[in-house]
């Protein structure tokens, strides 16, 4: 039996522990007044051996799944720390999730974002009243690894390695099993691992035979490199419009959880991700950002084994200019 985790979600040895079923159910109860129960709908595509569904987290407030983890983390935070506000480091969606929750709570929000954060996310942060600091990707990644934001008061919500955030994310897995009890595979975008590990934590308890597969893009696939090496590896990252996944490495503190919960990884090309964005826009009238479309890109290849597959469309915060470019790309359906 694993040691009982402390309030931060780590055991006596400092290792991050997965949420229990009671953690996940308690998070679901807290979140009922904060987030939507998003629909699970069939993917419209021909010639696939699998029965594929879309979990449309892009329909959540602020356009991504992030309010699930943010709201649960703030509900469990020390009220005294919250008096001084809340902060996070995020490529955009977690910043939006935290800022949205902070506005509802009436507390200040301060976020640090990488300098290439999309305009759509920056504009949304401004509308929510968040104080935004832009730094280089390298500096931003250092803040993620070190787990702190110097000189910013209040409660810090780590976007990934926080058990309360993971438990909030795990409520997606709870909903998937309730809506599709015979699910076999869940395809999840992999950024830091908080989403995949959350969903896998729920499935391991409720549907042990189901697998969670992480989806990356070929311009930045640190998990695939780490799984091949059997240990966390840093990679050479190429910045693209796919900003919600593709870090510089797998976080050391997340690696034990990822290795025990995630069944494997698949890598999509940028062209495949663009095809998936077009497919969702044209066939489903749904806008997905690059990270959210990555699982759909994998599913549309048609090489998954027969069974019931869920693609988690994690977010839809795509810059309008990028959407226009992708929809108008050569070979796009008219």
C-alpha cells in the first residue's frame, strides 16, 4: 500500500500520488457548480476500424478543460493564502482556467506565460483581469520545473504536478466511464501529464482494462523519447502553432505517475493535426486548437485496433488567423 499523501499530494518520500476514487468523486461534487459536463459524441469519419468518440472539453468555460483542475485546487487551498490572490505559470489554458476561477472568487490573479503564447489566449486573459507577465520559453519552463514564481504573492497553482489539479482533471475520466462504460482506449494530448494521469487514475479504478494513450506532435515529443529511454529525457523543441503540448522534457516529479498510468504514446505530424482541425471544423462545426486536435489526428489515421475509442478534445483556443490559414490550406475541403 502506498503511503498516505499529504495536503500537497506527495507521500513521505516526496513522490506525487495519484488521486483516489474518493478524491475524484469529491472533486466532481465541487465542480458541479463550476464546469459543464461535456458531451461525448461519435466522430464523423468513414473507414475506421474503431468506434471513435469525441469528449468535447473545448466547450468548457474559457475554451478548455483547465477550469476542472484550477477550481478543485482553489477549493482545497489555504484561505489565508488566497486572500493575497493566486498565480500560475501556463502556456495559456491553465492561466485562463485559474484567472476565470479567480474572477469568480473575487481575488487577484497573476500569470506568467511564454512569450509566444497565442493572441487569443492573451486577449482572453486580459478580459478576465489577470496580470500577465511574458517571459522566454526557457525562463517559463524553469518556473514550471522549480514550482514557484518569485516575487508573486498568494497561492501558486502548479499547472501539472499538483494532486488536486490532477483530481479535477480525473473527473473527465469519471464522465467517460459513466457515458461509455465499455471504453477501451482514451487518446489524450500530452503536455505535462496532468490531464492524462488524471483520466488514467479514474480509469484504472473504474475500467481497468481501458488504456490511456498520450498524443504528441513530432516537433516536440518528450514523452515518446522518455518512454523509449526508460527515463525522463529532454528534447530539442520546435515552436509551432501547437502550443498546448510539447514541452522541453517530462517533469521528473511526474515521471513515476506517467510511467505507471500511461500505456504508451503516439506522435502526430503538424499536417495531420491541421487535417484534424479542418475535419472537426467542417464535419462537427467544432473549433479545436492544435493540442485538442492531436488525439483526433491519431484516430483519423485508421490504424487503431477495433474497440471503443475516446479522443479528448482538450481545448479550442486557436488564433483566428491560424484557423483561417488551416481552413484555407491547399487540399482543404471546400
